[in-house]
């Protein structure tokens, strides 16, 4: 119902209310209005209002007007509330009237309107009270108006309201949220009495401000002073501090303290425990706490889902989601966002589409969190068309949405699209300020496309134009940009001039460039630094060994392998998976366990014959040992991605793209072979490895043979 139209249609409502609402006293009508508010029934409230119009002469008694303004304001009918205020004579408008209007505006997120109402209130010489100030401080905090907050503080001080515990607490919270840390500290120290809400605000704002250790100190101070006993909110915000600081021991101590104080069955505290253990990567403890919750709410399910998703245990996330659905839990925006992130992690496009359908059915697909997760999921599954559609269908986009779509294009190597979106995002029409992650996406796109000059210009603009200090990921992108362009020595010089110590990602980018461009000596320098920083990572040893093998330096290649064996480093098994007919099929190199193994072998043999007829020659540099040429060909022919592709050609009908995901980087021979296979079979093949997407079609790959 239109707000103003509904207000003017009370005559009809009055006639409808005649049969069930006899003549009532003003007090009874006030009670009915309160009932309408407590049950969130705007229809009942309008019916009572209609009855008042019919039975009571205007102007209404002031307390009835206040009740009605409070009802409309808190049930988010601001036009009706404003109209009723205008019909109330100025002499009847008290601080209660204005506070009801201001409180309702703040409650429904109309913060600017709340401050405008306060300005009108002051013009009519109505003085605020201890209920008005907390609402105004909250509005100032959300609008990030520190100057307005300071003026309100002065007014509260002048009216002797600042020593009220609720007014003081809201003023303190405002200073915290507007970044005036010194004023907040002074406010906190000067408060004559601090209730538990004040302590909770202090601890939670310290966490939000990125100071988890300070939050811990304040929690300890609260316990030592003994002014107020902690409540469930205190425990939840302190658990947030332990999560952010990864204070596992402190959180475990709190767990015991919570049980001792009798909060061991409080669902909000237990939800916080699940989240805390998950962020500290103690998933088993999260599961134990989750299983102890007798009556789980939506937050419980969403939190456990997020734990699995954040720890990359995607199978468990899917199973938990199915269990929640079987128990009748309705999908929420946070639940679907977590499941979509799990779909993105596993690159299971069909399952992601099913979740998309569920979001549409629940009418939450346009929620900014769900929409951003959809954009991210389609981008990470390689379906850039659906990624783009989901992005442009969103009525509201935030920075995460823009980063997700740029990340999707970046992984596809579409630098032009990423740069175009970056310009659109930062233009006056959108005016979205780029973040640390935004520049990682843009620089990644530049490295994929070989755009050296543009990439270097954007890197320079980070600090000069946007005030963002480059981090390890940005430096790694620049090394990758230079390395892909063959400027390996320049990339090494860039590393030596870095303002921060080079990380694993930086040296890894240089090692990858040395591998591609055949620079084993410089590659050895990069590898030595990687061994120093991350001695147990098998991938770096394997790349160095393969680099020596490709150069025919088998003694050095075998020496690297021997060192791996001596130290106890084992190479992670290459695994590829593919979705067909709602099932995920997983393959390893030389896999013979699949039930359709004979058909797979027959398809591999046919492909090998057809490819040789087309002139394909295997790149045996990827072979791990110094074998005979024929043995090398057999070795590289049975890699997991080739087996997965053979199965895809059998199981997935023509015209449907074959999508394969691999946990390691695709080897040189598999890359060349899949290019040939895409041309021979006329199929579109999308492979996502641990580095990027490869879209194969008609003997070509989107990566332009550099990956």
C-alpha cells in the first residue's frame, strides 16, 4: 500500500473497523496502537487510527498523537508520521513526539532525516532529553559526522545529560565509530559509571578499529574492576577479538570461563565459539561446539557453513547446506553467499547455477551479498558471460561486487575489460574508491595480457593518486608483468629495489618467468630464496628440477630431486576433477579406478592417433626423469587433466563446454595437447588450474601460450 494513499484512505478503514471495534476509551486505543507496534502490524495500526478519526474530534489528545507518530515512524512509514506531525498543533508537540519521530528514523536507517527532525525540533524550542541524545549520536556515527557529534556532546553537557549512562555510552560509541580515538578514550575515562553496554561498546569498537589486543586488555580490566558482570554480548565481542588476533589459547580459556559462568548453552555465545575456532583453523572444535547446540538458529547454520568455506572444506559445506535444508532451514542471504563461495572454490558451475535458482526462488538474488557471491562464483567457474549478466542485473553494487567482476575478467586475461571497469568504477557516476584488492585484480589482468606500460603506470598510481601502499601481492604482480614480457633481469632488479622484503609470491613469480624463458641460473637464485622462505613447499623444488631437465642438465635435476627426498619433501599429487550429470569425477595421473576406465583408455588412444595425424609432437620436457623418448611420451600422456578430458568427451554431450579444474599448474604438454584436442573435436574446453583459466577453442588458448 502506498504510504500517503493509505493515510488518506482511513474513511474506508473506519467503516471496516466499525463492526469489530466498539467505542473505546483513549487509554484502550493507546494500548491497541502499542499492540500493533509490538506485532509489527501496520494494518492494525491504520485501523485503530481510522477508528480514532471517526470517534475523537481533532486535534487528538497529545498522547494518542505521540503513539501514532511512534507507530508510523518505527514501522517505516515516514510519510504518514510526517503528515500526522503536521496535523498536530505545535503546542501539542513535546519532546516525546519529536523523539518518537527521530528514534523511528534511526531505527529504519533514515539517519539524515533523523538529524533534520532534530533541527526542526530545536527551531520550535523543544529541548531534547536523555532518550533523544542516544538516537542522535547513533545517526551521527552512521553518517560519519564527527563535527555534528561534537556539537551534540556539547548540548548534552550543557543540559547535564552527559552523565546519564546511556547518553554517555552512545557519545563514546559515536567517537569510536567516527575515528576520534582520543575523544573516545577521554569520554570513557570521565564516565562516572559504566554499565555493561559501555564496556561492550569499548571492546567491540577496539575490534572494529583493528586493535584486538587492546580489546583483550579492556576485557581483563572489566573482570578486575568487577563493576558489571559480563553478559553474552561481552563474550561474543571478546571472541571476535580472539578471532581477529588468532588468540587461540585466550579463546580456549574464555570457553572454559563461559561454561563456568553458566553461558555454555547460550546459542549466541556458542555461535561465536564456532566462528572463533573456525577462524583459528580449528575446524574439529567448531564441529564439536556446533553439535552441542541444542536449538540451532539461522546464525548457527550460517556460521558453520562459513567455517567450512573459509577453511576450503567445500564438500562439508555442501553436505551441511543439504542437512540444513532437510531440517527446514530457509536459505538466507548469508547462507547462500557461503555456499556460492564454496562452489567458486571447487569450480562446480552446475551446482552454483542450482544455488542461483534457489536464490531467485527465495527472492534474494539481488541482495548485494548474494549478488556479489554470484558474480564471484561465475567468474571463478570461468563462465564470464554469466558473471557479466549477474553483475549488470544487480540494482546495488558495492566494492566487493566490482572487485569480483574484475577478478573474473582478470583470470581470463581480459585486460581491456578490467581496465574499462576500473575506469567506470572510479568515474564520477559511480565514485567507488578502489581498495588493496582492486589493484591486485587490475595488475593481475595487466600481467595476463602482457600490458607492461599500463601495469607499471597503475602500480605507480597506487601510492601517488590513491594513497594505497603496495603490498607483497602488488609487487608479485609487477614481477609477473615484467617476467611474462621476457624482461626477467629487469624483474630481478625490481625485486632488489623493493621497499619491503620479497615474499614467496614475489620469488615465485620470478621463478615462473625463468622457467618459461629458460633462465636456469637466475631461476636458481629465485629457487634458493624460496627454499629459505618456504623449505617444505614441493612445488618450487619441482619447478627448478623441471627447469634443469628442460635444459638437459639431468645431474642437477636429479640432485634437486635427491635433496627433496633427503629432507622428506614429497610432491603433491596432481588431481583434476570434472562435473558431469550432477556428479563430480576426480582423477589422478595414471588413474585406473574409474568405472568407465576402458572407455577412457579407448578415447585417449583415439585422440593420440588423431593428434599425431594432425602433426602433434609431445613436449616431453615435463617428464620427471631421464627416460627414453617413448617412455617420456607415455609418462606425460597419462596426466590427470588428459584423463579428465577424455572422460568429459565421453560423458558430456556435444555443444556443451567441458570444464576441468586442476589443483596444480597445467604442464606444457597438456596445454599443447588440449589445444589440439579442441580443434580436432570442435569442442570448447575450459581448464582452471591453480594459476588461471585457460579457454581452449579451435586450436587456440585464451592465455596466448603464456601461463
